[in-house]
C-alpha cells in the first residue's frame, strides 16, 4: 500500500475516516468500489480515491452504501478518532 502523495483536500469531511475504516477491515479500494457497485453506487477507483483524498464531494448514496458495507452508522463516518 503506497502512501498518499498529496495532502488531504477540503471537499468532504469523511475521506480520511473511510480510509481508516477500510484499512481496519483489511479491504482494498478495489474491493470497496466493487461492494459499492453491488449496492447500486456508480463509482470507479479514481472517484473512490478522490473521495478518500477529500478532493471530491461525497454523495448521500455513497455515504449510505459505505455505512452498510462496514456495518456502521453514517454518523461514525464523520467521527474523528
């Protein structure tokens, strides 16, 4: 897993938490994107990377799917740990 080359952006508040939760669950970005697609979210690896890097806005549908995949709440995606 290569380190982030650019600093986090300011387009969303949850990107870093999604990365942390995804890594805690030993899931790759590809696996997360695939799971999101299975839930009806049209996302590719580039968009997911930008979401995690906080360089693009996260949609409500994406937040809902990510919370479902990790069996957590949307509120937990916003918590700073």
